[in-house]
C-alpha cells in the first residue's frame, strides 16, 4: 500500500477510501466506501451523490474535453520519458492517486467534481493526470474519498474536489489549505465518503467534512468546514470508514460515527445506538493496523485480526487469509491483505489480483470496488477491480473485474 518487509496500516474508503502515510511505513488507512445513507447517513443506501453508488458520475463517456485524455506515459522510460516512482497510493470511490518521488501527485479516473484536476465540471474520465499539487518536498500523507482528494507535506495540508459538505476543510474558500490544524506536520490522512481526518506528528487527531452520522466527532452533528480537533485523542494511527472513524491509542482503539451495522458496538449495550457521536473504546489492544469499511471495523495485533460486528460477513473474508497478516486494508464491503504466503489476497467485492511474478505489491489501499498497490522492487503502481470510471486504467471498461494492471505513470 514498498520496500521489502514494510507493513501498512488498514483503512477504508473512500478510504472512500482511501488513505496513506509515508511518515510511518507501517501504516496505511483507507476509506471511501459505500456506507449507508448520503454522506451524513440521513438517507437510504445509494441515495444521493455521496452514497457510494454512482457518486460523481455522468452518463457521458465522450472523453475529456481537452487533450488530457489517456495515460501520460513515456513508454516505461524507454523513449526518453522519466521513470515514475510511486511512494504512496490511494483508492477512492471512482478515482485513484499516487504520490511520486519528486513530490508531485498523479490521479486517474473520474474528475466530475475536480477530484483529479481541482477544476471540476469534467464529464470525462482521465488517464494519469497531474493533480494541483506542485513538485517539492515528499508527500507525507495522501487519501481519496468520494469526489475529493487530500494530501500533506511538511507545513501544507490541502484538499481538492467536491466541497458541498466541507470535505476540503478550507472554510468554504475553495483552493485554500485545510484550516484549523495545529502547527505540527500532518503525517497521516484518512478519507471517508464525505469527511476526512488527519493525524499530526504530535499524535493529535483532526476531522472535517460531513458529520450527519457523527463521523467528525464534534458531537453536534453539524458539518465541519474547518478541521475540528478531538480533544481527548492521542493516536498512533487513524482510519476512516464511509461514515465512521477510528483511532488507535497506545492500548485501545476508539471509534465514533455511524453504528448502523454495529461496527462500533453491539446494539443494546450501554450507550450504544445507531450513532456514536463521541469517541468510544471498541477494542482494548495495542493495534498494529486499523481498517474501517462501510459497516465494519478491523484491528490487527501480532498478525491476527478481529473485526466488528462479531460474526459479520467480514469474518468470512478474514477466514480466507493465512495469518500472520503483514498488511490489511479495507473499504466498502471488501478487504485485501498480504498474508503469510506473501501474496495479495482480496475478498468481498474484490477478487485476488493477478500480479506477474516476481513483483511483490505492497502499500495496499482499497476503494469502493477497486484497489491499488505499489511494487516493492520498482515503485510501479498496480490497480485491480471495477473500472467503470477508469479508476484502474484508461480507458474505462464496464462489467468486469480487471486483474492486476500496471498504471502507466512514466513520463508525466
């Protein structure tokens, strides 16, 4: 979700999922999934543009309105194009992004709300295209949600794309940096359907965006258009599900937000309802990884994973994986892992990717119905799964699960 031996934290999407951090190579968090309700969870599943259904899509497949269509590649570097080396990758609902070694970010898939270019209004799907993020110091964290993207480097945290629920955290003035963060650098980002969270180098946690199911953690149910600091949390990693959020503290995991599927606590328990508006301890464990999906939360410790709700469908997916698990990441109703065999395994709406030997794909991130990872040996990006919006590769394709597909990033 790397160099051999690295392990990444779980997360869900737009993790819409998706989220990744470079500061600690043992973490990856993802969100961006199709949870119940419309971003804030007020409606039925698949209701509205943020439900994780066809969010941000148009019915037009005429291609980009400019010459930006298709992959911007240099033939693998063979024809003079620069070799692209990815350091981070994230998968959202209908787009994907990779941070490159020169500090730039390339994205591909749907740009209907500007989640790729920042411009918005594009009716097309794009091949790898540079995001509105200049080259410079390394990207420390990256995540993709439903129609928006966030990134951080030293001194800068910025989001672009849809802002109808405050997803950009800029106070409503489009194009500005996320407001309300502390002075410390952001080292981890996690994107849900319509909210995002950040973890700072001093372990503070901030969230912003859609809050109709309490996923920001402010307790008031109002969307947060600037970052809100959760005053009691000091975390070593974070994860965002579609409509809920989790953080791993030193000896327990706390979560808040939507609890319709009992992904935080079992109904009938003390203080346990469909919405948990402030952080609640869900597992007492020193978590190594976190994953949050549309209706589940998973924690790994010493290579073994346990998930909420107990006995849910995600347990059936875990049973497919051979422990100990080196990586585990999830979004929507899917999980992917690097298990004891050293191979990437996936379950739910995703099947195992077909990656050519001897490539080892790591730094995994799962979106709503696709996933991506980075080849440990070369820094190349592979994606697999649904490609309706060219989120795996350009041009888009319908009704099939694509196997592990090399994303043409060279030469951009």
